[in-house]
C-alpha cells in the first residue's frame, strides 16, 4: 500500500493563519487596556479649595481620596444658591434720603461680602465716607484682630485672653479692651495701641487709636465708616489673620450682646447679627456690625458726630439697618 506524503505548503498556510489570528487577539487586548482610565493613586490625597463666598471665607476644602482611600468620589460641601445682585442704586438712594436734612454729620457704608459690592452715603457733600470721625470706644474689633494676629505669631496664648476678647465684644467692656491693649504691648498700653494701629495698616485699614477705651480724657480716637466696614468685610471673607481666626472672630461677633445700646430692629427668623456700638452723649454715636441671613451676609457701618439728640441718632441707626436689611433679604 502506497503512503500519501503530507502537503508541506498546506501546513505552512495553516500555521500562518493561526499566527495571524493570535496577533489580532493580542492587538485587540492591548487597545482595550489602553482605553481604560488609570487607576487612582491610593496614596495620594488632593486638597482643593472652592470659594462659596457666603460665610466671608476664602474657600471650603474639597477632599479627593481622603485618608488614602482608593475611591475617586469627591466630598464637596453644599453649594450656595445663585444669589442675584442687590439693587445698588436703590439702596444708595434710600440711604441718601434717610440722611438728608440732618444737622449732625453722618457716614454709612454697606458691603456685600459675597459680591464684594460697596454702597455708601453721607449726610453732607462736605464729607466723605472715609473722613476721620470721632469715636472714642470703637477700636474693639481692631483690638480683637491684633490679638488673634499675636496668637498666630506665638506672642499671646488664646486661652489666656479669650474671655477678655468675648467680654470686650459682647458686653462692650472697655476695661477688658484696655487689658488686652496692654498685653498687645507687652505690658505697655501705649505700645499696645501702636501695635493695634500697625495691625490695621498691615491689613489695609486705618485707625486713630490715641487713648484707652475706658478714658474720657486726652487725645481723641478716630474711625471712619468705610474702614470699619472694610475690617468686618475681611472677617466675613475669611481674610483677617487666617481663615480659622476669621471664623472664630465671626462667631464672637455674632454672639448675642448683653444689654445692647442700640436696637438693630431685626426680627426675622433664621438671622444672626452682631453689632459693636459706641454711644457718647453729644459726641458720637456709631455702630458697626454683621448680619447673617440664611444664604448671605452683609456688613454695615455707621458713624455720627455731634448727634442732635441721642435717641434720635439711635433711631436713625435702626432705620439705616432696616433699609439695608430690606435689600439683602429680597
């Protein structure tokens, strides 16, 4: 019986077909792998900042892969609603109308920290909102800021001075303010006042701080409505000393005052507010404060020199706060 020889050419052809099929499979596998997203680095923690604007802070942290987790899910804070701009022209017109025809000198400034918008008015064209006005007991917020700066620098310990800071702001305690001023100067009150003025200058504002807040004699102290408002605006935006320090100062400012000298006239629910006030018979009546609504905040600062009557000036401050409240609550 005769044996048939294998066809060598057929064998070679079959081998080539098998190799081609294997090559196609390898190419498809490589392409599929290259189209997949890269695996997250479980050892990498990314910290981002997202600006919300409402609490006056510079931003809230957004943490990706916290604690080394391999998850790519972002943990984000609630986002604020898209708030419309206030009617600046309308607010300015109402403030101007409220100050028209007054015998005393007035300055008022309102700031929207979220939109970084400023609206101001005065009682006379002869003065501006940034002219020096007498206010002998209005340095409290500047002193508080200087204290937190020295705490950050390691010069003061917060626990040792915190009660005096709270008493100065919420009780209008001028003796607490004097004690803090001395500590800012290392036991020297004059050096402490210079430290507060330097702090103000370093933060882009100014203050005429020449005598203790509890004193009624000597060279007067001076402020302007604009400078007071700008200082509070920095706190709202988280820009004074540090974000954490600004939040602590904001909490103190929004603590309800004991026996407030001026009625803010705010009765709406879900509203926090705090005002630092100086009432000096026949000399000055001024107030600076922050009002925190549900979705936004605003700053208002008012200074009056030589008020015609004390009660009349107090009522005027309540009226001015009410005007601003109407525009921000809309």
